[in-house]
C-alpha cells in the first residue's frame, strides 16, 4: 500500500491526474472544456472596497475527468473553490516579482480516488474503509482519518488479532494500540500503524 503525497493536498495550482477510483490502473484526465469557474456573489461585491485586493477573489469550480484506460472509461467530477494567493519569484538578474496565482481547493470528488493504492489481496472490509476515507478526505479530514483508523481495526481482525479481553470477569474491548502490539510479534511491519492511530 502506497500513498502519493503530491496529489493529496489542500490546494493545487493545477488539478493533478489522480488515479482512477474504479480500475486503479489509469489516471484521471481532465475532459477538454469541462472546467467551469464562476466568481461568488460575495466575492464580486468585495470589488467595491477601496482595500480590495486580487487575493479576495473567490470562485467556485467544477470539472470532469475520464480514466485514461480506454477499457475502464470511468467518469469523475470534482468541485471546489478557486482562491488567489501571492507568489513571489526571482528573476535571473536577481530582481524579484510578485504575481497572483489561482489555487484550486477541492471540496469533493465523486467517485473519489483512493488515498492508498491497494494491492491485490487486501480484505474487502479493509479496502472499504480506505475508500470511505478517500471520499471524506476533502469534505472532512478528521472523519477521513477516523476511517483510516477503522481500516487498521479491520486489518487487525483479518489478521486474527483478538478484539476483546477479560478484565475482572468482564469482557472489555482491546484498544487499538494493544492490538497492534500483539500483531507485531508475527507481523513486525505493523508497528508503523501506530502513526494512523495517532492521527
């Protein structure tokens, strides 16, 4: 399981080519002329202020993508906001300049590409939680992290790591940390899953 951090960010100067959520082989390619942008009414109203600055502009966008794998042909739509921000740069002669760049802030992608590229043999319940985390990534990052934690819980169950213990005659659920520690005797690489627990 791998994660391409460059395509999982809060904002982009240009929208990336995410992996296809259906086949995981192809990449999402922007459909020509499908990108629509419109400035919000509040943003338009702000142009009248003396203090107005181009970075105040806020637009809404929608764009369609197609999977690059012709056999798949999955169609995906992304929506979000476009906001301007200053970008400082240096010229070859040592002088500096400033320009305003539009930054795309995705709010939702449907269907969502997978945050973690799942290899064959990943149990369905684990894969399902990773897909849910991917859907929530831009909508609610905290909820997305909780779904990744649920994926780790499901993984521990699929590895036959017990879920409960008896304490003073009563059955109690085992914390995820304890389950990971139990699993590391047989699967040492699971120790890295503590980082998901800390999210």
